[in-house]
C-alpha cells in the first residue's frame, strides 16, 4: 500500500511538473540584420499559434552578457528558450543550468559544441553553404586566378565552419590563390578591406567571396561602383538576401548570394520548443535541423523565396514525425 501511495505521489508530481506553464523566450546576442530577419519567423509563429514570445536582444557578442540576459529571463519564469549561442563552448554551461531546472533550449542559427544540453539546433549547414558558394565562384573564375575570402567576426561560432569549408574546396583547385581577410565587424570596415585587397594585388583579383551579411552588403556596393567606373567585372558571391544584395544581382554586378532560411530559423525553433513543452522528446540522432539554403542568381532572383517557403513547410511537417517522439 505504501509503495502504491508513493508511486501515486510521484505520478502526481510528474503531472504537475509537466503541466507547468511554458513561458517561451527568444534571445539574441546583439543587434544584427540577420536577427531582424529571424524575428519575422518568430512573429509569424506567435500569430499562427496565438502565443506571446518574450523577445530580447543582448548588448554584444560576449558570453557573460548572454549569461546575464538569459538567466534574468529564467528568474522571471521563462523556461523554454530559443537562443543564438554567443560562444559555442561556454553556452553549454548556461544551457545546463536551464535544463537542470526543468527548462529546454533550442539553438537557432548556430550550434553549441556537442554533446550539448540543447535539444536542437535549427540552422543553416554553414560549412556546406560556404562550400556551395566557393564552388560557384571558382566555377565563374574558370578554376584559376586570385580569390579574396572575406570573413565576418571571428567570435561567431559559424565563422570557423565557413573558413574550413572554403579551405576544403580550395584543395581541389591548385590554380586558385586565396587571400583571406577576417574579423570584419562593420560595413565600412568590410568596404575598406575589400578595396585594400584589390588594390594590393594591382587590381588582379578575379573573385571575391563573402560568407557574412555585413561583408556582402559592402561587396554589393563595391562591385557595383567598381564595374561602373572601370568597366571590368570581378566575380562576387555573398550570403543573405537584403534588397541591396538582390539589386546588385539583378543588375549583374554581383553574381550570386546564398539565401538562408532565416524565417525558418525563427519559426521552426519556436515550433520545436512548443512540441517540447507539450512533452515530446527529441529523436536520437536528430539534433541538427538543416533549414536549407537557395543559391540566388539573376535567373531565379524573383522566384527563390517560394523555394525557401517550401523548405520551411516540409520541415514543419517533419518535426513531429522525424525530429521528435511522444
């Protein structure tokens, strides 16, 4: 009898814990155009499911700031978090505190180092995307010449993956010389470094690759001005789909960009949290949710968004079937 009574208490306690209200929060490291795009997906999720998400933007890319911000939200009762990790290693310590208290964390946009307390990482396969961009650019260059690889902030956990992906592609092209420039934090700095790289090589740069949003914005403007003045074309490939970038592609100054599924990063990470809050569990071996990319060129600049929408809808349908279990 005592055993049955004890079991009943355990079951009731488990039910009470399970029924605790889910308070969901979306936390990003610092102001950035990428996060503005992701936010649109979060807001669409709110509208579709009738829930309110606490949306908070941190002051910088420092992990101490992220610890302070997320833990303050947890102290206010938030227990389900969609987070962009400021540090791929140190964020695991923060997540561990959340999970030990019964909460859940889903990474979006970047992954923490595995093993990780995070349930999922909804993100672009950034290494594969960088490799796709590099292959396309080198193809435009005819497999030879000088290429500038302009990387964004080194603190971003995605930067090393992009750097490694480009280096892997270059192993196949011995006739391509690469000039690597890293640590770009502003559009002005990116513009200066692009101009410096071209000038230091006497103008003999055949292609420029940017795997971050800020450098791509600078590249779009640089290539437009450069070709209009010199009547010479430098092949260029970037990332993301700001109107400035798309305009440069439409006019033929920029050759391509990798469009990330930023809407999906926001929408799908929140949807995964919703399922977790309802008691579903991550499927073993299904931690990374590849949100997909589309290579945008002049040929599909007006239609690529439909392709990304199809990807989001397909993953939305797959989440409770493939990525989660009851």
